[in-house]
């Protein structure tokens, strides 16, 4: 089964992908990871991508699609996160899946943007250890100071209020048509992205029972 995770930043897509990887043998792929790997390995696709990047150009959709198709050759049970981002990408991805006799189901993470913004903008972390706090839900004993090593906490630039607002607006503009694309096809489920982590996992499995079956390798 191919799962396409759709949801704004901070909706928990990465957390749920990791759970499905660890518990049931799925494999998460993202376009960013693919690009980095192909470039590091100096594959033909990686060298082609590098030529565009060296010229200050975006990597074209056709090349990204070919990378995704190469990943699909390695496993049939994949979580795709951060792709597709546009309707043309979705149509091209559908064509790849059709050639391989595979189907994709969109898992749409529903969120209240106001709650999501509060969740993201309240995050502070220890850059030395990665320990994460939240100003409201999990505050340090002393504001701005890590409980364990007494060092300063920092906020990631992407978590600043103005940046979060911009990211959510961009997501809404780009991804709303994608949600409609999968809903029109009927290949989708909705889950509450702001629920407790285990509750979100249970919701995914309840709506897609096959996801909860550990994958047995035939190799």
C-alpha cells in the first residue's frame, strides 16, 4: 500500500510515519531525502539534479517523478511525505502507480490552524541535546533555560510566528487542490492531526486496517 501523507507543518506527519515504519515495516520517503541521497551517491539522476541546482534552477517535476519511481521499485509499502505538492505532480504520480499496478491512499491530517500555530510557535529547544520544550504545554522550570544542563534554549527560525503564518498560508494555497484531487477519486481518509499521538495512529489503522498488519518480507 502507498500512503500519501497530506497535512500542514506541525500536523504530526513525520511522527506517524516513524511509528508506521517501526511497528509495521513501512518505509517513508521524501523528495528532500531522495535528492540528497542521489547527489551524495552521484547517481545519474543525482548528477542531473545537481546540474539544475548549480544553475540556480528548481529540479523539474519530471526528474523528481523519476526518483520517486526508482524508490517504488524497492518496496510496495511506502509512505510519501511532502509529495506530490501540485496537481501536475499528482497526475504524474498517478500515472507511475498505474504502470506498476499500485494504488495510493491519501491520509489527510485535519487541524485547526489556530491551535496548530500555538503548538508550533511555543516550541523551544536545547541546541546541544535536541531536548524540546513548549512554553505552554511543557515549559522549562525557568523560562529560556534548559532543566538539564542549564544552558539557553532557542527557537528555530521556522517556528517564529510570522514564518509559521506564511507557511500555513502557502500550504493552504498549494495543498487544498491536492486534497480535492484525492477526495474526488475516493482514495482518502481523514484523521485528527491534533489528537494524542497514539490516538492518531489508532485512527489511521481503524480507517485503513491493512496498515496495521506487519509486513512480511518475501525476500
